[in-house]
C-alpha cells in the first residue's frame, strides 16, 4: 500500500541518505520537488506551476493522453521480449524507416541513448575493422564506459583521453576556432578533421568512425554550418570509417524544418548510422539504432547474436508508434518551426537591448542563448547565467545552462510549448536582465560617489 506523500525536506533528506551523491539535482541549492506534470507544465507539492523549458524527453508533452493510453492498452495484452514475433516491432520499424533516407533501413531497438550509442560504436568497429573514433570537443554521448571514453565532457575529469580517441574542434562559428568572419569556416573545420586523420595514420591508427551529435547540445547548443558534415564524411569515408549521427537530443521534428537534425546539413548528406533516444518514447525508456544493410550484415557475420531483453518489447513499440502518431496528428514539427521562429525573434530583440546576450542560435525548439561578459572577448558570463536560471525558477520557469562555460541558456521544451509560453519566458528574462543591469549600474554609481 502506498504511503502518504512525504514533505519536500523529508524527500531531500532521504535522497541524500540513499541515493549516490554523484546523481545531481537541478537547482541543487534549492531543488524542486515535482509531483505531477501535464503538457509543458510541471507542478510541485504545493501546486505551484512551472513552465518546463528543459524537458526534451517529454517530447509531445508530459503525460500525453494518447501515450498513456497506448502504454496501458498494450500492458493489458502482452509485454515480452523480442524473440517472439509481434506486429508492434515491425510496424514501428516500418514507420521509422519512412522518416529516414532509404539506405538507413535496418533497425535495432534498445532501452536508452547510451545503449544505442554503445551499439553504434560496435557496429562501426565490426564493419570497418578499425578501432579509432573522432569526436567533437566537449561532446557527451552517454554514461557507459565505452561512451565516457568518447565523451571529452566526461573523460577530461576522469582518466583522460584514450589513445584511440581523437578530438576535433567544435564547429562553432560564434566562439570557436573559426568564427562568423572566416571566409570558409566549413572547409576550415572539416580540414581539422582531415588533419586528425592524417596524424592518426602517421601513428598507424585507423579510423572506425566520426561520432557526432547532429546539433551539439552539451557543447553549447551549437548549429554546425551547413556542408560541414558532407566534407567531414568525405574525409572519414576516404579513411575507411563511417559517420555516426547522434540524434538522441534533437531528433523527431524538434528542429522544425526537418524530422532529423542531420537533415539541416542538406539533402545530399546521409549518415551511415543514426542513434535515437530521449524523445522517442516521451519518457518511456526506448532507443533505436538505424543503419545500412551492409553494416548490419557485417555485424551479423560474427555469428554472435545481438539480444536485448527489453529492447523492442510490445509496450515500448506501442508507445513509440503513439509518439509518431501525435507528432503527425498535432503537426508538432510545423509547430516547432512556428513557435521556434517566434521565440528566436523575441530573443534577438533582447540581444539588441541587453549587451549580456552575445548570440542567439537554434532551429525549431532547440535554441541557445550565449551570455557574455564583454562583446570583444566574448567571455562566458557563467555566474550571471546561473543567477538568471535561479531567478527564473522563482518566477515559475525551469531553464538550464550548458556549454564549456555553463553560460548558454538551453531551450529544449516539450513540443507543445506555445507562443504565449515563449512570450512569458522572454518577458521574464527581459525583466530579470533589466534588474541585473540596474543593480550593476547602482553599484558603479555608489563606488564613484565614495
């Protein structure tokens, strides 16, 4: 029998007592206790409403009735492993195949993005018979040991970089190596990857894969310039490697213009492997790897079975199908474009008004606002960003920061996020930044007068 609800303080005390301290909370100095959610809103134990700008996992909205219904109905019939024939798995694979380029026609179902990326790494190595992996700086691809090894965001604070891992600069045209004033940033950034390959070959290393988030998220909500993936893929394929697009944060229509973020690069770009997670199940643990028949056959040629106990189970696939239905029925991809463009426009207006906003970048409902201390050096305004998201929480808005400097406001809300929500968030940011500026000006005046 379920006990009565604990107080927030009791829950916090028990968490500190029972849960590993490395499992961090949002707003750790004053964490929020969430007890229910609906659409783009979350509610704490007092009934206070928060607008969720963080949660790209609840892709079509928290507790969407169609998703809840699909899970409940299938749970009442059957949930078992994928060694039995069941329509849901093949129906789901067929539906996913229609969203992807034709050559990405073989699917593996798993339970998490980390599992998907780990399998992608195995597929690449088996197909190419090579070991080495090129990743972008500050990348994060998952929590398994194999993925910590290819995640500079993590391994720089642990055992360091393995010999078989190579780190390329992030194709960031705002604060990266080659910026918006460079005559050909695409070729220059791709050239860095080419140089890495050549240096690896000089040490008798062979490249298995270039592994990249289609839009680097932890790296600071980066939008790689169009054409970069094509040029990198050319270098990687020439070296005998494959191109892996990690869509775990940004797939399923979030970018608005396209269903997959890698498609922002242009119709002529097709990765060799695509990984999916987070939004795929709207909060239910599902993940997927899509690849070519040639890569899948090379993986099968080992004679070693790939089996995942819960991957592709009937309930998970029913939920995955329901998510696709809702995206289509509620026109959420077009909605992401419309609302995202509106939000970007409002944020650009704030950039003119507030010098702390250095850059506004994004596509659809994947947007980053880069906060800076000065326009010339573009020094990350880390403390200011942390203060701002803390104050936003007090105003009923949940937003997080990311990037190497933890200074990029990170918008990736549920896809039902509305025009009204966008205006509410930006109006509140405007008010808080104005207050911050007035406080700084008052301090300067007080200092001068003394």
